[in-house]
C-alpha cells in the first residue's frame, strides 16, 4: 500500500485551504519534505499518525491511497500499515506517564508448527478482511440508499402537509417517516391506510381550505300540491244558483263589466246610466241585483282568497334564497351543488303547478254559474330535497366547529397514505440493510475469532527479550557507552541507568532512545516493513553534529526496505544527508519515474494569517551544500529582484535574514553573545544597523515562522533593508561576500569583475 498524495486540507492548522496542485508530482517510494518550524510538518505527520491510530481528524482531510480517495470520516475504517515517528509517538509510546515502554515482539526459535499455523491463519484472515471490507461497502451503499429514500419520502410528505403557523408537519423528517412506517408494519394495516384518488383529492382540497362562517339551515317547505289541487277543484266545481240573466250568463266579459258597473251605481246611488246618461228602467237594477246574488259574491271572494294564498306560495318559492357554493368548504361543494339543483328542480315544478291553479281560479270567476273541470297534472314531489340541503349545511357547520381537528385528521390520513404507498420499497431497502449488517457482523466475528486465535498462538511463540538486547546494543553504539539500558519488565521495557530507573534524561538521550526504539519497532512481527509506510518527523531535532550523523546511519539502514518512506525535517544538515542518499537510490521495482521526490512547505500569508502549502523543493536547496549558502542565495535574490516581489512573499524574509545574519556574525564576532550585542560591535552605518535590528526583531522568530505583530503592509520595506544587510556583510568581509555572490551568480560576478 502507498499514499499517492494529500488531496485536500481544509482548515487544518496552517493549511487553510490546500488542494494538491495538478502539476505537483505525487508521492514516490522515497519522499523528503523540508520546512521551517511552524510551517506544518507536525500537522502532516499527524495525518499519518491518525491513519495509524484509525482516528478521524477533526478537520477536512482527504488522502489518496492506492488510487482511492479516503476522507477524514473514513480513517477509522482503513486498515493502513503505517508507523509514524513524531512528538506524539515519543510522548505516547516511549515516555508515557506509567513509565513502561510497549514490547517489541519477534518470533521465537521454537514452535515452528505453530508459526506455520499462524501464517495459514493470517492468509485466511486477509481473505476475511477483504470480505469484511466488501460487506461494509455493501452495508454503506444499502444504508445510503435507505437514507436517501427516507429523506426523499419525508420531504414529499413535508411539502404536501406543511402550512403557515404551528404545524407538526413543518419539521417532518426522515426519523418520523421511519417511525410511522415501522408502526404500520407492526399494526399490519397498510391496505386500510391506502386512499383512492377521489378520497385523496377530497382530503387535499380540505387541507387547502380556510375557516368559513356557519350557515343558517333552510326553513322553506314545498307546498302541498295534492291538497291545493283538491281545494281548487272544489272551487271550480261550485256553481251559483240565482235569477240569472241569460245574456250575462252566456257572456263572461259582459257579465264582469256589468257587475263592476252595478257596484258603482249602487255605491253612488246613481239614477241614470253612467254610460248612456239615460234613466235606468225601474226593474233593471233589481234584476241585476238578483243576477249578482250574495252567493255569487261569496264565490268570487273565495276564489280571490284562494288565488291570494296560491300566489303567496309562488312568491315564497320565487324568493327562496339558499347559500352560495363559495360559502361552503371546497370538499362539500359538489355535494351542495347536487342538493341545490334537486331543490331548485322541485321548487320550479311546484311553481308551474301553482301558476296553473291560479289561472284556473281566475277563469272560474267568469264561469260562476257552471262547473269547471281542473285540467292539471300534479307531479310526485320529493319533499326531502330541503332536508338534503340542510344536511350539507349541517356538515359545513360541523366542519366549522371542528375545523382544526378535521385538518389534523386529513393530514394524518394523507401521511398514512403516503407511507402505505411507499411501504413495500421501504421494507425492501430496510431488509437489504439488515441483511448487509448481518453479513458484516458475521464476517467481523470471524475476523475477530481468527485474530484472537492468531494472537493466542503468537503469545505462545513470540518473545520480546531479544529485541531489548538488540536495542541495548544499538544504544551503546549510538551513545558510546552502556550506562542506559532497557530491561524486560512484565509485558514491556523499563529504562534503567546502571541499576536504577533512569531519571532526568538529557534531550539527546531521550531522542536516542525514542528513535532507536522506533526503528527497532519496525521489525515487530505485527508490522511488515516491506509492505508498510514509515514516516519520520524531525527525528534528529536538537542533536549535535556527531549524533546527527549517527542517527542518520541508523535511519538509512533500518528504513531502506520500507514500501514507502517519508522524512520531514527543518534541519539543513540532516536534509543534505537524506537528499544525497535519495539521489543515489535506484528503483528496485524497475518502474518508470523517479524513486524519490523532494518537497518543501511554503508558508505565506493569506488574509492576515499564515497559510502553508506543499510544493516542489526550491532549486536553491538542491544546489547548495549548506544552509548558509541557501540563506545567502535566497536573501540576495530577494534584495536584487526586479520588479519587487509581492508583499506575501516578504513574509518569511525577516526570519531567513535573521538566520543568515546570526550565522555570519557567529563567525565574525565569536566573543559576544546575542544578535544585538554582536551587531553593536560591527563598524557600519548606525542608522542602517538600527533599521536591520528593528526589522529582524519585529518580524522574525529565532526558530519558527511566527505571526508578525504588525500589519503586513509594513513589510514593504523588506527589500531595501535586505540590501542594507548585504552591504553590512560586504563591508565586514568583501572577499567572502564576493565569493558568495560568485557562488550563486557566477555570470553576474564575472560581469562585475570585467
């Protein structure tokens, strides 16, 4: 296994938003990363440490491993053979609070059969782990499909049933959908919860309705046409018995005209005919009065009264007012319209009959002396049409009284219908997840059983005494004495100085023990170096020159067969050792491409904060054999650059300049200590020296690229101050300065000499 690249780092310490550049080659088998303290080396080693511990980083991290993108959330699931040496390893694995160091196990010399059995079990375990990873992937895919289904269905229900104001469906989520679905499965009432299209549409209409006013029931009743028919028929069959005048009897219009005239003459007691102005014959009035008798008048009055009664019924039917369809809830609209149409139909039929009866009665007035037959067909009336409409009104009023409960009931029924519709697919996806989980559990149990059996056998055949003896030999060779030794104690090691527990170890002794223990740990049977990745972060920090070269020798010997190696350092001397080693490595795999790649951490500023990135190693670092050469070349290039570099590039210049000046003055002024004191002894322009020391003290840190105290724009004077610094060096040692310039820019130096 191998790490191809660190694809993305988001808000990860000084890596605010790093994406692996397209033109930056991926990691090789051997990798060297150079960076100042504070530029992010420990953060990078922390990524490898998290992979080793299967601990997800708290920030966004994506690493490409064997062509597969692994995000921080996946770290706990990745079985990646890596061993990391950094400050965390030293603190957690070597100098822990309990004092004991964890044992290193190697195979014992006996129990050969058990060793073969372990080897066989490990092969089976690898197959089971492959199967387990596949089952976990199936489970993840099945869970994702179920999760998406739950989210989508919950959203459909939420969108359909949400409303303004307080409504539990406004926050409807996948958990509620799953809970209701499981409850429906337990109740076994899926079919009962399904709705037909008509009912569903009706409930949706009800759901969209708003609260309406209550309506008054109708008090109108259809007229009793049968009774009226009988009464009118009786009136029409009634005749008047009197001394009838035949001419009036035979002529209805004449009779009506004369009857009216008789009344006028009687009322005003006229003696003459008002029409011809001639005296009325003596017996004429008495004959007319005999013709229009009291019985006649009584019949006319009865006819008139009956007409008035029927006309009142017609007016009542005509003036009938029923509610408008818009006054009802939408889901009652169709029911109302049917009931209203039925009522109007019955009313109109009744009106037609009543109007026929009135006409018959009016005609009877002119035929008082004879029977008249009633020619009318009375239909069978549906007296329940009014009650039917009142039932709809009652439903509406009840809906007004229980409006919120009706709405809630509609929502619940619609939700249940949606769940019932989706239940089969939900159960299919849920069962797939459960089956995948069962397979994961099964294979996981088998891998644990195999691992437990392997561990039991290994405990019987491994030993950790021999590694302690080998470690002690390494310590003696490294330190040049055998005062410090590792003793086997219970299931680990303890550090002893002579015959007592070692205390107050020097920093060099602590580094030696930690590094040698780490390198020996690479031979642990639980780690296959030829298939594993080794990471060393500043393994020679704070070591003197002799110890540094000794440490490098151990590192080179013990890590050269690693499947992939990463070394991170800020120590230039160590960097040169590793660089020269890597340059002469030949790719044993015979694959195309370089076996070693060289990188550096570039720390600049972005929006008033430090921001690091991984890039190819600066060519200057490749070209020079000492840090002093590199620092001089960098400062000289920045001081003479045209046009002037952007402010962001000035950010690291104060720190580099300080390191350069400290190295130069350490040789030129060896007696005094401290940068300011050494600079005071230098014969140079006092104002320029003040500018230089103020610039370096304000913007640099002796060992790390720190946060400046002032605004970045103040660094705009960096180039002119660097020129002052070079002038100072030239004034103190012109020959040295000229040689350094010649070393970094031979052509430029030749031009100046010419």
